[in-house]
C-alpha cells in the first residue's frame, strides 16, 4: 500500500511520514514537496536510511499538472494525503497569490490527477481557521459555517470545498480533516510556540499581538497524525472530521507558561500591533470524530509543551540554520 504524502517536508507532513512508517509496516510513503521556505529535508533526516524502499522523495510542485501526472503514472497510490500548503497567516497577508497557487490550484491539480488515475482515497488536511472566529463560548463542529478571515484561511476553505465538490460531482473518495493549532518537534520557527521558545532561550523580546487574549486550542502533532491515520483508514467518503486537543489557552497565558518553564522573566514580553483580521478565539468539538473514528488526543498540553521545549533546547543544530537561511531574526 503506497501513500502519496504532499508537503511531507513541512512540520505536520514530516511528522506524519515518521508516524505512519513507524506504526503501519505495510505502508510505503512517497513524499512530494516543492521545498519552499518551510519545507526542510532535515525534518526527515534518517527516514530513508531507516526505511529503505518504504520511503522516497520527489521535489515537485503540486500545482504542476505534468509533474503530478507523471508521478501517478509511475506509481499506483492507494491514497493521497494532502498537507502541501502555504500556512502562515502573516505571509498570506503580504503575498496572497502564493497561497492561492499552492492551496487552491495545487489541490485542484491533485484532485483531478488522483481521479484520473484511480486513487482510492484523498485526504484533504485542513484547519479550524476556515470557520473564522468564535465568541467567548461554543466550539466549532463539522456543521459550522465557513467564515475565513485571512487569505490563508480563505484559500484553505476554497480547497476544502473543491475537494468535497469532487466527491459530489465525480465520486472521488474524499475525506476532509480540520484541526486546531499544532505544536511539537520540527515546527518552523516563525510559528507561535517555537518562536516564543527560541526567543526566550536567547533572552530576546517575545512579541505578543494586541492584548494577548486571543484564544487557541492546541493539539500535539502526534495526536493529529493519529487522527489523520484514523480518517484515512476509517473515515466515511464525503465527510469532514474535526480534531482538537482540548487545550484552550490565551496567547498571553501560553507565553507566560513558556517563560516560566524556561525560568525567564515576564519582562521579556513585548505587546505589538495586532495582526490584521486576527480571529479572537478557536475551539474544536471533536466528539463526532471520537465517536466515528475511535480517536481522542492522548497527550496533555502541559506534558507536550515540556517535551517540545526540551526538543528545541536539544536541537539547535536543526533550527539555527533555518534562522540564518530565512533571515527572520
């Protein structure tokens, strides 16, 4: 059983490849990644050596129909798991067209190529950001309306709708998954948790948008990978599944917790001008996925955060070159 994993050199995609190769020995993984700024071959260091012909990598753009057609002509894939996406909200505000190309056009190319080549299942990996912002109470369910606030979330919502349209129009076996904020090893340093960990380690100012009271639900990346595997093998065609970590925190609470665990002073916090279109609160209701897929998050946030902080402390050789390469600091 060979699975095409797109965006497999990114944060969640690389963790998924490690997860499925470890837990599902019959699985073979083909990784396609264009290696844009957040795609890093070092995220999968040692995977090829450990797994032999069970893993292979191709540098390709999912938005290129000829490249995707050639790949699916040469391989018989059981499934496509589509992680490939431009994913940083701030970058989407500055350069929306890049997000439209990868997230919308690329998904459309993959769907059409998979349909023509008889791929049995297509998993579209999405985000809770497509639902927009919540008030002080309530949670997003699979029936919540799509109300994206940024070019990033709008491009993901468009890709989700395109995937579901391929199910309704062409009968493509599509499953859409939407998750809350991920954290864990190999996350690109511009994201909130690694950004705050690294800046605190370096005794630099920690920038917090607005008043810091925006609320996010956090899920460990390995719990998310387990959820995607459950959707891949057990999900119902045409269905959306929401995955959350039951870990709601305000951003300022999270930043203070990171400082506390690193023994750093709160005087390092610096409040900055709020992000445009900054959603106030996200929260996921995972009860449907729990009932249908027999899935639930296993790692509590306090333990997961401690493990994540330790990983960034122990893996400077991974993130320091990224900072130099991107010039973000």
